[in-house]
């Protein structure tokens, strides 16, 4: 069976540039404004680490703590899933 794959520009993480995203990584959940994407990492502005999500039906995380820097990088290889959530 032959499968055709259509590649589109600015799909995936690049389509979310400038938006607040949530990244589920190997061990942690990160959230922040996505301001950079390259082959090895993504760059978040005003990043937070989510220690407790609470209900996914609510607007805010139960426990999301700001990281001590304006920018934070997450390795692309550690990303399991991502998207706009909150």
C-alpha cells in the first residue's frame, strides 16, 4: 500500500509562533509564549513549569511556577506533544 505524505510550510510548532503554548516533555510540562523554533530546540518567553495541572477544563494550571529567566529553551528531542491549551 502506498501512502502519500503532504508536507506543508509553517505547520506544527512553527504555526504556533507568537502564541502561548504548552509543551509536554519527557518529565515536565512547560508553558510560555513560543518565540523561537529551530532543528534542536524551542524558545519560550516568560516560561513556567507546570507541577500540577488540575482539571484540563479550567483556564489556569493548579500549580505553574515562573522560571527565573525571561527565556527558556526546551530540547526538541524531549518534546512528546505540544499545543495551545490555556
